[in-house]
């Protein structure tokens, strides 16, 4: 009778000191946070996303929802300048080409504002991608985002410091025993077809290899895992674990840090959420109204919350209203009827500033 293989005792690992809070926070910010009135170029867009990411990491935000706001026609115009040439004035559109033929001058240095900005209808995806970039360890960014159509948009993001409140930081040095990784197919197998060996047309769907930023891939012990997915790895025992086990905390859907999702409609913010029990409170924070007087609401003032899943919707009320008008919701006539209360912040705050102020007040 064959002997059973001896079970290897697990090596001890560091225990996290961070603990989950009784209150989880989700943020909902409109894509207009990086409209041309707020961010004139890729560098400014990147800094706005970085500021939101820092605030979210500092207060252990579980989820960030980027609400896609339909652009106004006046904002869809591509920036143009006129240049004198041999054949008269010509219009030059600013695009993604890094080898810009426009000669350097004070005018063009200022106008390089729009060098990398995409059309506004992709603002939501660009902003969400930047948020995800900042919560990805530096050694994984190239592997994770190499196939993204926005991988050329990280030239300013890659120069910014790593967020100082990622889950493994200030947490009993758990980063020595746990690493974030990307599962990677080691090779494409040979399969038998009509008695001949032929290369598989599809890549491996499962693998034992994980890129954790070392010179060689880490080989997992035990069962294989799906390929090309983000995982948290116990490097001492060479197995995949949940972020909760490794760091004591995790974002929604067991995400490392915060989880990022897109919402095309206002109802999607509330129906496609990551919490099975839904949000216990939805609190509106009026911001991005520094050019005009803020729209007034009849919402009650937000109170201190000690437990539950709290959604903070931060932005210009008119922008949320524009998204609300894209659909008909039975029994709901105003977008404010979807909110429970309002948290008052100083008027005139930009959205990214209101994120930090709002989280600080709630805590």
C-alpha cells in the first residue's frame, strides 16, 4: 500500500498589526474631476489622481467608484494653436505624439498643456487606471499595465513617490513574508493532436509561477492558480493567501488597498457595489463649485457613523444631476433623493481637496 506523502509543517510568518475598522468607506467621484477646467494637461491629471489615491490609502478606503459624467459639447474641442509657416498660418492639433514638431517657445511650452490628454469621454477610464496604478507596487506596474492602452500615460505617475500607507507599510514588517504578485504562464505547453505534437494555440489558463519582482519567478507549492491575475503570496510557504490574512486589512473584493470600479449610470453606483449588504449610508459632499455659488440641497446634515458601509459622493451637484438625467428611476425625481445626508465642507473646494477634508471629518 502506497504511503501518503508527509505533510510539510508551515513556516511561521509575521502577523499584521493593522485591523479592519468597524466602518468601511467607499468614494464616488465624477470623471469631471479631471475635466479641462480642473486639469489642463497629463501632469495635472496625474497629480489629481495621486492626491485622491493618497487620501484613500491614508484612511483605508475600501472602494473608489469613478462615475462617468457625459461631457459638455464646449469641452470636447481639441486645443489648437496657429503657427506661421511658409504657406501661411496652419492649425496644429495636440495629440499623443511625443515627437512634437512644434518648436520650443514660451507659447508652446504653455500650450503643451494638452500634449497627452485623451478625449473627455475616456476621462473616467484614464482616472480609474491612474488610481489603480498608484496602489500597485512599483515592481509590478510594468507587468500589470503593459497591455493597457494607457501605458504611455504613466510618465509622470512613475516619478511620484510610492504611497506611504499601503497595506504592508507600518505593519510589523509583514512585507518580508508576503508579497503582491502577478501569476505568469511559464511556457506554452505541447498538446497532442492527430498523433502529432503541435504548439498550443492558447496560453496556459493556470500556472504555478508568480512574478513578485525578483530576478526569477516564484514557483508555488500545491495546486495551480489562474494565470494573469493579481495575488498576494506567502513567500515563506510559497502559497497564495488573501490580503486580509497577510496584512490584516483589505479593500472590497479582497483587493490590495482600495478596489476601483467604473459606473456609467448613477444607479450603477448603488447596484453594482462590492458589498453584499449594500451601503448603510450615502453621504453627499458638495465640491468643485469655485466658479459659481454651490447648489443648495434640502438634505439633512451628516452625523457621525460608527459602523457600516459608508458611501461618500463627492463632486458638483450639477454633474451628478447630469448623470441622473440619463435614466428614469421610478419614484425618484431628484438625484438628491438617492442620498441620505450631506456633509458640509468649506465652499469652493476642488474635488480632490474635498476627498481629504471629507474623510478627515468622517474619521
